[in-house]
C-alpha cells in the first residue's frame, strides 16, 4: 500500500539549475519520478516514488540543493522521520516554487 508525503518548498535558484538540483536530490534517495509538470517558469510539481525510510534523506538532499521547505512541511516530515524506517513505498509529491528575491510564505 502506498502512502503519501507532501513536500512544499521554494528555491531562489534559477529554474534550469533548480531542476538539475532536484534531479540530484531524487537520485540521492533512489527515488523514481512517476509524474511531473511545470507551471510556467514559476513552479514545478514532481511525484516521486521511494521507500518511506528515505524521507529524512530527501529533506537533507533538497536542502543541500538550496531547496527550502516551508516550516509546516518541514515539521510534518520531521514527525514522519521519527517513526521507524520502512521500505514500503511512498509517493512524495514535491511542489517547488521558483522565487526571485522576495520572501515566500505558505498560508495553507
């Protein structure tokens, strides 16, 4: 049975470079991209299948690539990381906004 992890984030890195960094982060956790969509030059949505035990490493890999998780999302992933690791598959739905220099906030 698949479960889901929602990963809402932003980056100030140029979109082309951000996509490269996202790919590296996904490869680092041995994830498989099962779907993606660009939203103009403002955001990307990527659905990644991976072992649920890889979620903490995904967060680390994203942050190493200058992809910053919104606080609410980071807290949620931290709680899931506290649970025992599992090899069961999980779909991580990454929503990454490409931001200029203006700060972003998540109202949801």
